[in-house]
């Protein structure tokens, strides 16, 4: 080999070293789009390498760099696998902790629900026994009900009443019923309440007004309206028979379901219905009875168990 060739070879090897030294962060990629590798392959195939051991040396240099890149790429994959494993382990730990919390709290939650059901059963028993023992006739009839204020402190402080509460007590209201039932604050006929005119802010009733004839209901609405302060409200929830009839026609409810809601459960004396309402009929009845009031049909067709109900709001 001549001195010239040796000098050229040394220059070429120097170029190879400078190129390969910059490949440490290059991911192993033998595609045509990898510029460093393409430059090296082009370089070792030039004429000065032909017939010498330099080509082999340069190729080994390239393959060494390729191996390092492969190792680093594999290391990156391992890092990703480790990261995914750690993430999955963290999620698994969260699931295990949540399940342990559920298993720990489930008995207490179960006991709480049992207690609530037992309280409801006791209230219903109390309600039924009140009917059996006293043989009370339907609310609003000619039989006089003796008014009794059971919880005097609440009676003095609260100006919102829940009429015909039965066993479904609302803590934020004075609960009124014609029977002495656990949780009831005032025993009274809802047509003869122990309140002065213009003294209440809200009169609420749920599934009560259907127990009265239209004539009696008009009397009650006028009486309740007179008890309200300015801007006070009467809120009535009652079965939406119109929506239930449509559901029956579309076979979404049974005849027994419709019949029971229309006629009442009839399990005791005051569990009979004497009226039924549609949105139009209810609005007209209220407007005709209280022409100075603001009448709003808040909602219709709202499901409550097997009943579709409507909510009506009358504002003074």
C-alpha cells in the first residue's frame, strides 16, 4: 500500500470514527431513511476500501454501532414494560383496596338498610292499626277529628306543612295526618288545620287530593290558599291518570296497575279515590277555583313505583 493510499485510508477511518461517534442515540433502523447508517454504508463501499481489510473494519464498526443501538432500543422497550407493569400494579392495588373497603363497610350498610325497612314496616303497622282500632272514616267526611298538636316546638317554628303525611314523614315540614302515627306532628282534619290565615309559606300534599270529590277539593283549595302568606305555595302531587291511560293503551302497564291507581288500594277506609286528573283538567280546576293565583303544572308522567304522577304548584 502506497503512502498516499495509507493517508487516504487514515482520513477515511477518521471520517468513520466521527460518524459512528454520533450514533449512540440512534435507534437501530436499517431503513433507507436513516441518514447516519446510509452515509456509512455509502462510505465503506467507496473505491479506497476495495481489496483491503478496511472495508471489513468499517463494516464491523458500523455493526458495532448497530448493536449498541439495538441494545438501547431494547432497553427502552424494557423501561416501557416496567412502567406499564408498575401502572397495572398500582391499578390492581386500587381495586383490591376498594374491594376491601366494600367488604368492610357492606355489613354496616346492609344493617342500615334493614333498620330503615324495619322502621318503615313499623310505621305502616302503626298506620293500619290506627285504622283498625279507631275505625276512622275517609278524610274530609262529616266525622269530626279532634285536633292535637304533638310536637309543639316544631309547630311554632316551622311554617311548611305536609298534609296527609301518613307514615311518609318529611323532617323539614310539620307532618299532619288525621291518625296518630309515629312521626306525625299534628293530628287534624286537613280542612280544619290549627293555623291562622296568612300564616304558612307552603302547603304540600302527596297523593292526597285524589281522595276527595271535585266539590270538596275546590273547598279545600280555597281554604288552603287563605292560609298562605304572600308568595306562599300549594304543592300537590297526584296520579297522572291521563299518562297512565296512554301507557295502558300502549301496553306499558297492566289493567290491574291502572285500576289500582285509579280506584286506590282500598286496603283501609281512607285508601279510596274519588277523583282522577289529567294535566288539562287539573289546570282548569285550579284556575277556576283560584283565578287570582299563578298555576303551574311542574311535571307530568313522572314515575313513582307503579304510578305515573303529576306535580302542580299554586303560588299566591
